[in-house]
C-alpha cells in the first residue's frame, strides 16, 4: 500500500477547498482506472473535513495542529509535522501534495521516484544567493554562523519547492532533523519558506532527490485566480460549504487564460508604445482593460483580471513601470471605492500596491 496525502487546516478561504476538490478528483481520474495500491487520505481539522471527496478522512485535533505550528506562531510548520505523523501512522511510502496542484499523470509515477534513500520534491527552484530574498538568507547565514541544527547553510544551498514531498518510511527519521532546522530558521528570521528550506537541506543531504514538475502542475502563482473561477463554475457548492456532486465524471481541463478581446490587446500595444515598459507591463494593461470590460456582466471574471493585473505589476514586470498611475487610473486609491464589483481583499491589495509606489 502507498499513501497519497492531502492536508488542509485552519481558517482558510473557500478557494482552498476549490483547489483541494479539483486536485483530489484529478488524481482519482487516474486511480479509478488503475488503483495501483494507492490510498488517498485527506488530513484536516474538524472544520475542514470533506467527506464528500473520494478520500479517507484523517482528523487532526485543533490543539495538535496548534502545537505543530509552534504554538500558532508559524503556520507552515504543520506540513512537516503531518508528514512525519502520517509516515509513522501508515508505515507506507507517502507523497504529500499541496491543494493547489493538478495531476497530469497517474499518481503511481510519483511513487516510482520514492524509495529507501530516494525522496521526491516538487521542483528545484534556485540557490539561496540567486533568490529574490537573498538579503534575508544572507542575514540568516551570518546569524547562524553557517550551521542550522547541525547542517551547513551557504549561499550555494539549494531551495526546492515543497508543494510535493515524497518519502519512504525507512527515511522518516529525517523529518525530525527537518523540523529541528525549521525551528532554528524561525527563531533567527521571519521567512515563510522556513519549512521549505529545512526540508530541502535535510533531504538533499541524505537522499537522492527527484522532482515531479512533469507529473504535477503546481499553480501557486500564474493562472491561480482563473483556475479558481473555473473550478467554482464546476463546483459552486464548494463556495457555500455544501457537498459537491458528480465526483465520478471526467474533469474538464482548466484553461490558463481567459479569452482576450482583440480591442484590449490593441489598446495595450498602444499604451506600451505611448508609455514604454516591457511585455509584462503590456499584459498587465490587457488584464486591467479586460477587468473593466467585463465588470458589469461578469464581476467574478473581472476580479480574476484585476488580480492578474496586480500580480504582474507586483511580481512580473522587471523594471519600474512608467506612468502606472496614469495607465491604471481607475484602480487608483481615489477611484477604488467606485469599483463596487471588486472584492474588498483585492481592493486592499491595490491600495497597498499604490502605497509601495509612493
């Protein structure tokens, strides 16, 4: 037996349950045809239990999760703990998968990359010195003296994404080291990727690490907002906390981008020619115009476009954006309240963006 593990806990938004629903069902599409001796387990606290999903339910009490989170001070610490707990409980190879994932191939191929002395992580990201957060990592290296819980940390240390973590029970004891290192990182700095770095360092030192970006799509960025929109159309029940229906049918493939009106593409090209900027800036303007175009007939899609525009401005554009205050004027602070179709959290994010530019 092998265990495919999902984990959700705490006061999460309904969009996390959208992701979970699609991810579990995308795995089950393959497992219905070939079970491959794989069990699907969903671990959660009581408030997030999902008996409507085709997965075994594993209840984790609130106090246990609170303790795993270092007394509620670091939420992501729970991921390492639940993996260690499940390895001990089931005594099987385990692949733990984040909810914001889609199975593009049978889960059995993930387990082919896991065994004694062989671990699985989502994908290789970068060395610490090449990270956009290098200044924080440099400070951590200096403050730690180049060692964390008995492991070396250096500018060349590799960071892997832990949206997928696979481990054999014979190597389960390495999770204790990863947890100890995570605690050291949290003690010395405020980095939300502390769990990710600790797991990367320990597993790369003791095992041969494979990656699985060819088997799993992990969409923590990019098309996430539009994926949420499409999944909500498939399973509207999820957004109101009701059981989903039709879980045995085939899932339609999610599209990465909404259709773009030609007029918005032309306007974006003209704006780039007028103001300058890079291709990312041009796409941000396409998304901005698209949000305004559909705000009356499809407010949910307008929010998707407005989210894409902001994400590109924050993370995608390589250079300081010329005349953004003019180009994106309808999303300026003084006009945001008039955009009643825009969700309050997204409005707040736009407000914070303009403060950063000030």
